[in-house]
């Protein structure tokens, strides 16, 4: 592994951590919405304001990034195992 590959993996780990945090916040918000009809994002930033829509989009993008990052790391693990 070269230094550049190691640096890229460190950056991916940081991105992975950030996306997990955002996805967890989104999941908790959806859980509260489903259980108690409380939308924390709408309460804090306004009902479908620009900022709340941006946060919803960020949550969705983070979920997609999490899928791609997990796929990347699973490919890396299987490459070294086999």
C-alpha cells in the first residue's frame, strides 16, 4: 500500500464516520416522526424551509454515500482475504 492509498483510506474513514452520524440523526428523526409525529428538523429549521430541505437532502446523500463506502470497504476486505 502506498502513502497515497493510505491517505485515501483515512479520508474514507472520516467520510464514513460523518455519513454514519448524519444517517443516524436522520433515522432518529424518522423514528420520532413515526412514533410521536414529531419532526425535529422541521421544528428547528421550519416546515419545508430551504434549510430543512437541505438537511433532508444531506441525510439522503449520506445514506447513499454510506452504501458506496461500505461496498468499497467490503471489496477491499475480500481482496486481502482471498
